[in-house]
C-alpha cells in the first residue's frame, strides 16, 4: 500500500521554501536574491555576492567594508589545525582532506555547537567563508611538501587565495596577476549557490537534525565530491585527456550515445537547465580572457571547443537538451592558471560554502522540521527466524 509520493531522485519534490536563488531551467535563468548571475559576475565581486546570499540585499559601501573586515579577521586557522594535515598521506585526494579538516573545525569553535543562538550561527558562517581558502590552499601545499602560507589581509579574497596557493615565504610580496584573480573571483561567484542541488540538500538535511555548521558543511563537501556533481570539472579534464586529440572525438561521442556504455560526456547536461546553463556562457568568456592573458594556445581547449561543436550538432544531445554546463569551461580556466586537477572540486567547495551556509541559516531562522523521507518497502514480507542449523 502506497501512502507516500514516490519520487526517486527528487525530480518533482520541493523540500523547502527558499528566498535565496531562483532558477528557470527551461529559459536558462539564474537569479540570486533576484539579481541575474550575468550581472553579478560582471559587476560584483565574490564577497559582495556572499553578503547578498547571506543577508538578502546588496550591502551599502559601509556594510561592505564592515563585512570584508570581519572576513579578514577570521582568515587564519588555529595553529593546532595544521596537525590534522600531517595525519594524511601527501598523495591523499585533497577532497578527502577537506572532508576531515572542515569537519574538525567544530572541535575548535565550541560556540558552533549551540546553534540556537543567532550570533553563534553568524560567526560560524563568517569563519567558514574566511577559512575555506586558507584550508584549501593548506591542503595543496601539504600535498607538495611546501610551507603553508599565512593569509595576507591586504589582498582581496581571490588574490589572497592565489597568494596562499602559489606564494612562497622566499617571495612574500610576489605580485598577483589581476586578470587571473578576476577569473578566480568569477569562478567563485558562478559557483556560489545553486538552490537545492545534492550537496545543498545534504547540508539542509544534516542541519535539520541540529548538527553544528562545520559538520553540516563537511557533509556538503562529501556530497559535492561525486563526479555527477562537483567532481564534474575534474572529470572534464580527465575526459579530455582520455580523448587525447580531435580525431578521436567521434568515437567518444558514439560511446556517450551508446545506451549500453556507461560513458557520458562530462560537463554536459544538467538536471535543471534544459536550454543552456547561463553560468557556462560567462565561464566561456572568462576562459577566453584567461587564455589570451597567459598566451596559452591550449590543445585541450581546442579539443573542448570541437567537442562542444560536434555534440551540439548531434541530434542525440539536442533531443535530450544536453548543453555544456558550468564545469565544462571552469576546468580549462583552472588548468591554465596552474591549479592541478585534483584541486578543482576543492575550489567548487570553497565557493559553494556561502550557498550551503546561507541555506542552513535560512532553514534555522524559521520553524523547520527534521528532514525524514519515507520509502516504498520492496523487501520480504513477515517471516519467522530460522536457527543457524536449519538454514541451507
Ligand atoms: N552524456 C551523454 N548522455 C547523457 C549525458 C551526458 N553527459 N547526460 C545525460 N545523458 C542522457 C542519459 O543517458 C539519458 O538518456 P536516455 O533518456 O536515452 O536514457 C538522458 O540524457 C537523460 O539523462 P538523466 O541521467 O536522466 O538526466 P539527469 O537529470 O538525471 O542527470 C546529470 C543530470 C548532470 C547527472 C547528467 O546530465 C550527467 O551525468 N552529466 C555529466 C556529469 C556532469 O557534467 N555533471 C555536472 C552537473 S552541473 C554541476 C553540478 O551541479 O555540480
């Protein structure tokens, strides 16, 4: 007997109300608090978008300066947190490190455990936004065996991230390329929120039990890791590597179309966008700017562009509304900047942290219930226990 709506994959279930992000997948529209993503990517910066997502309005000049100041106050991590990195193999996947270290923050900030107080929730949100770049860069430096870099608060959020990733104590004032910093800032903006995707829903579900915000964000990072979600940008580069050159594209397109072959074109298709992904369009322009700046004639970009052309002209992809998504181009930008593939999903996690924490805050700021889906049971009917000696 079916008392429940059966909706595997939540294709048609709205699990909450939200005022944060609006998506019209058929028209390719993405709005944060009403503002189109294209305008935010063009005219705003990541910390301003963070303020907007968290608070609902764009900040005044004074509010913005205050917000940036608070974030800068929290960019360092507890010295003891460094010991956590030493527990990992140097060749550990940095997402494995992120799941552990971000979850471990709850061991450092005891006020985060009492989520009933709004000021505790607020300071946890600020700590997360401020510390994610530091922790992400520490994971990278640890993998290289290089000294971890302290944040520099005279830099912007994106510049500081590049400083901690690529800086060295021998050259503490090495200038940061502004075109690359702007590109990283755009990548952060374009990944900042995307309503109830798998990782955000995970954060809400974990949060609905009253778990602390660092534990909830660690759960979000875990959900993001998969190749069908945040792992896609890494998978795009691995796929381009596997395809190798333009003459092999047709063979891989055929594999992607074969219903008996699990291979899919990574960076193509989206659960919600069925005409185009507005983020992918901005990303493509940013990608061009970065490659022009660096003067890189990247054969992988040429391969990506040809792949896109061939796929878009193919009826299989047209009929199923499969278009390049945000991850298709972000991978190429990150590669050009010199960021290794294994860090791509970490950067997605860093940028999405504000979305996760905004949804968590929104949920906790109004009456809510613990998330508890039901199921359609398809197992055995009632039966009697069989003692071991009578089982065959
Ligand atoms: N390549 C080839 N065929 C595909 C692809 C693809 N990338 N995506 C979907 N299809 C086919 C699929 O085989 C199915 O065909 P048929 O109807 O003949 O069985 C049809 O299109 C519908 O696919 P679906 O799996 O039912 O669609 P979904 O909404 O459940 O999946 C998706 C969405 C993003 C998981 C999927 O398109 C996919 O696996 N894409 C590749 C991975 C990727 O790029 N993910 C990043 C998503 S955007 C960033 C993020 O949210 O993190």
